[in-house]
C-alpha cells in the first residue's frame, strides 16, 4: 500500500473559509467590452480619445486603481471611480515553486473570498518558443464535487464576475511585463466549472481575445469543462477558435458517475457528442483530460473503453498523473500504467500526451487550488471521507466491470 499523502490544511466546508463581506456594488471596469466603455465615455460628454486612454491603461499591464489614470481629468477620474472598480483583485499573494517556473497567486475578492491563479513558465525548447501559460479561475469554489479535486472539496461560494476573471490575466500580464515577457496561453483550469458560469466566461473569453482589449489569439485560450453539455453548445454558438478541453476521467459510465458526479446529469456519451459537434463546427481538435488514479481508472479495460469512445474523432488525449489531495485515499498511477494506457490509445490512432505535474510543492495543480488559508478540517472528517470514497469506488469498479463500455 502506498503511504497516504500528508494532510494539508483544507477547510471542511465553505463555512470554514473567511467570512464573506458585503460585495462592492461597482462592476469591474475590465468586464466592459470596448463598445460599452466608449459609450460610457460619450455619455459623460468626454472626447473619444479618453476611452483609448482608459483602455491603454487597462491592457498595458501597469498596475494600479483609478489613481494610476493620471492622464484623465480629475472629474472623469472621479466619475469612473464612482461607477467602476479599475482593479477587482487589488490584494494578491504570490508563491513560487519549481525554481520560479511555477507561481501561484492567491487573489482576495471584495467580499473576503479568495480565488487562485497559476503561472507556468515553459522555457524555449528546440524550435519551440518559450511560453508563459496562466491557469485562471471561473468561480470561487466549485459545485461539481469531483472527489479527486481539492476545489471540489471546498464546495461552491459564488460565480466570478467577468472582470474578476479578466483581472487574473491582467495581474499576470503586469507581473511579466517588467521582464519583457507576455502571457502566451490562458487555460480555464483553475477553480470552478466554467460552464456553470457560461455567460460570464464567454464574455471574459471575448475580452481576452479582443485585439483592442487583452488581445490573445483565440487558439491560445483553452476552456476546460467537466461536461456541461449546454455550455459546450453555447461555446459552439459563440463561434470562436478557443480550444475546448473535456475532463473525461473515465469512459465507463458507472465509474464516471463517481469521478465526475455531473455524469448523472449529462452522461459521457452526450458530452462526447457535444464536444464532437464543437470539433466539427470549428475544425479544432478537442482535448480530453484524464487524471490518472492508481487502480481506479487506469486499467487496460479503461484504456480500451476510452479508445472505443474516442476513436475516429477529432481528439487529443492528455493523461495527467493525479496530484494527491488530503481528503482522498487515492494516489497517482505508476508511470508504466500511464504509458500502457497511452499506448492503447495511440494504437487506434488517438494522439495522446502525458502531462508532467507542475507545482505540486505549492499545491498548484490547476483545479487543486485555494485550500490552505481556510483552516484545517477535523482529521475525523477526512478519515470519514476517505472511507466513503473507498466504499464508493469499490462499488463503481464492480459496476464498471459488469457494464463494460458505453454504447
Ligand atoms: N472544472 C473544470 C475546470 C477546472 S478543473 C474541469 O473539471 O474541467 C481543471 C483540471 O484540473 C481538470 O481536468 C481536473 O480534472 C484537474 N484536476 C483536478 N484535481 C486534480 C488532481 N488532484 N490532480 C490532477 N489534476 C486535477
Ligand atoms: Fe469542479 Fe473541475 Fe474540480 Fe471537478 S475537477 S470539482 S469540475 S474544479
């Protein structure tokens, strides 16, 4: 038996997190699209170039609230301050790991909640240019409750506003600017299920990819979903070239019910159909992610079921060794089993990669964030949760064995 991971400080429930304060009623400025900002400026009788000055500041990577907008007349600055927050994440703590290659930011929201984002630097390799990928949150907490995920354990607090999403990207742009570096990729793989906050996530994606705003190429933005079918349909209708990632984790329905509880609402076959619809509409490959859990979803039968499900589709599979989290007894799959799983998929022509874990030492696996500050859970609660998972996974595995692959 592998030794269980040490128990990091996890809250027992959202109630154990810092008390929520009243929300600041002013919306965040970066959540406005360029047209809306221009309209607001025009309504105040100010010339159009003032909107450009505000945009220049917002997207330059220069830090600061309304005071930093010194080029604006005082009256306009005061009006702006009365109507909007120039920065919705003014208080952030940063921690480094991997010799500075990974950085994790803990952002304080106006109501006392916290969310996290992560920067992962990839130095240039051969012909590949260096990259700086940020992993951002779409919600504070998450209601889906995947049992291997630290965010799932926290429960759900609230949806993020458009500006709270966009300002995570602005934060990292500001942090990289003095080095002469840029954010090259954005993944929605932080806290939360993006497609349970679809409208705001898509608005944020529009601003992040608008050349007059944040200005990243749509292909460099990835939205990861645990399988919210209407959200995938909304992304298809959104009509951009954003990359879609689907957190598959298991092809067999009974096992997926356990690993991704949303499977009971939107079964895996429907999720893959919707994702294939996106691939066909955009011509873009969908990434399917599988967190590899020792003895749970990494068997030859699971590999076969995944191959059957995805073969012939515009798909790419990413196998991610699970990062241990406190409330589960589960461990990452051994490397040989991940290699064998990958081989089964490659044999039927499915392009498959294995992701190296990043930032484990600071708990910065995307989707594994925001736990430490909130207070320790009672050890008895952790023990109960672990026992329950062992029982449930035993039942799911038996069931998966008898139901075989999905139709
Ligand atoms: N809610 C969305 C996006 C955030 S989770 C989703 O589930 O897709 C982002 C990714 O982190 C998911 O693929 C998730 O499976 C992964 N993840 C969560 N917990 C993890 C863990 N303990 N180890 C490795 N990856 C994990
Ligand atoms: Fe939510 Fe994604 Fe974590 Fe599942 S893996 S609990 S959907 S954040």
